[in-house]
C-alpha cells in the first residue's frame, strides 16, 4: 500500500501553505531524513524531511502551487517491494498544474497523525528529523543517539512536561508517539527526563491525536489552538474553566476581526490640561441645584474629551467617516462611543451629535449610560454605530496605551492619566498637568496626514477648552 504524503501543518494555526519547491522527482529513491520539499507559510520557508523509505511514485500537487490546504494529498510513495508504476492516484486526486518535479514528505498536523485503513500518516520536519519507528509500538531509541518518531504536538508537550520521549511507547502509525501517549506518561508519572522509564505505560485509546483546528467560518481567519491543545500546555488542576458568555464571544470575534481586517496605525500626542482643569472647576462651581440640593451636573475630564472628539470630527469632516466595503460613509454630525467597563466585558454607548451637545448634557447622558450599561439594560440602538470611540484608562493610572478600533468605526482614542510633568516653556523648565492620548486609525478611511489633522484638532480643543463652549 503506498504511503500518503499530505500537506503538513508547520504551525498550530496553519490552514494552508504554498508548495514552493520539490527537491525530489518521480522515480527517485527516498531515504529517511531526506529533504524532499520546501513549504512556504506566511512567516517562513521550511524544509520537509521524509520519514519512511521508498520511491516517489506520484506527484499530485506541482511546485509553485499556492494555498494548498493542510492534510491535502500531495504525493504518493511506493513502499519497498511495491511497483511505483502500479501506484494510482485516488479518484479526484489528479495532479494540480503540470507536476514535473517531485514529491514531498510533509509533516503531520500538530494533532492528526493516523491515516485510515492502516495507511501511513504524513510527516514533516520537527525539532529533529524523525526516522522509522520500531514496530509493535516498542519504546524508541533516543538516549543512544537514535531519533524518536513522534508528532510535533507530542514533542512540544513532552518538552514542556520534561518527558523523555525515548521511554514512551507509541500507539500511532508505525509506533509513532502521539499526544495521547505523552498524556498517558504524564498521568502515570512515568518517563520523566533523566529518570528510568517504566516498561509499561497505560494503554491508550485507539483514536489518534485530535484534528488540527479548523478555520473560522467568517473572514477566513484561523480559529487558533483547540481547547485540548491549550489545556495540554498546563498542568491538570492548575486552572479552572470559565465558559464564555455571549458578550465575551462577541467581543473576541469583533475585535479579532478588527485587527485582522482594519489596517491600524497610531498617532500619539501629549495634551496640557491646566486650562481645562481650571475651566472644569469654574463650571462645576457654577452648576445649579436640583430640588434635593444636588448639583445639576458634575463635569469630568472625560466629558471634555468626548466633546473635544465630537468637535474635532466636524472640524476635520473627511475623518468623520466609516468604511463600508465599496465606499466610505461620511457623516454630518459626530457620534462618539465611550467604552464602559462592566463585569466580564464592556459596552460602548454612543453619544449622538456630540458636536452639538453641551458639556452638561454629555455628562448627564454618560452617567445614565454607564449606570444602565453596568446593569446590562442598554438598548442595541444605544451602543451600535458611531464613528469613533473614547477609551479612558486614566483612572487606573495608565499613562499610555493603544486601543483596538470597534467596527464599523474608523478611529478610537486611548486616553491616559493626567499627571504633573516638567516641560520647557520660554526656554525655562515649567511644571504642567498633562495627559497622553493615542488615536488608532483605520488606514482604509484615514491616511496619516488626515489622522494627524484630526488628533491635532483634538489637542487644540483640550488645551484651549473655551472653544468647546461656543
């Protein structure tokens, strides 16, 4: 039976790869350890080594073929004693392109190491080039200088847990050590590196390592490591599992998509706050009282930030826009979202027409939004949409950070803590109250100069706050 050569997974999240070059051609003899192909990923070009011996019988994917899915059959190798000319490509497995070069022995995916009907698994380069394992699942030579036949995931877990792979009995194809064998060794307290291995380990279940993670259905983004893969990195009992609620799932999905789809760039300015703090004190002191004698409003620095962003967007109208796939939507008024932290996540209620509202109106709206957000009583229309957002971590003492844009918005402003700083004024040192603000921009909507114009307008309003009152 021919050996199946599959497209290898060269990283835990790899979904596709480019078959850059075949280093063997059909009819070539292959020995264990031979480099037979080069595979390109988005990060590197890696050599693929053969594990079994035989003759390259069929190349099913030509070199230069891009986006070959992991685990796709790319070549067949005839075993010793098998006639290479009699090896037939499976139905639907005709060569892609004009394959006139040679086959690859890729590496198995991090988790999937068994092939159906007793066929060989696919292999690829790992820390060491594996070689044929001993039959009947016997422990493989390692300390004596031989190479251990193991899956990449098994090697990684063994390294982290200090397991000597040469003392682990393999239950995979041809006695290959796979994930479950290492897990059994960990649970049984056997095969620790530097210790004598016990002759027997707990029998493993017949199933092979779990399949590699699948791509997320939306956007083609990889789903990342599977639950079992992540748990395999840590000692049992050292953690508790907290299921995701709908909010956390939505946050994870949307912000992952934002970083993958929206090309972010960042602009940072320092804003002096002395004039703003004086104006704030004056306005709060002049606030009227309600029937209970409480002030009708109490302005925060964040209220000034929201107002300044609203006015800045209308003063730089080209930045008051969002991306809509085949066009840009440009708005007449500014809609500014404000991140509100709640238990287990956050809401971003939107101040509509922030450019037209007074500071006291913005302040009271935000108090109402924040209270209802923490009670999870906001209506969808109150936190959807918006052109930009403000994320303020100053109250936590954070001086500087960058924030992730909340789609479909095109910018987000990360605001740090106000603090006293020494600056040079008129050629002499002076102490001022200042804060750092960083604008994250979606390069599809704003170019660098436009983003700089927007944050400059914001800085001008913060440092000359009387402009927000007229």
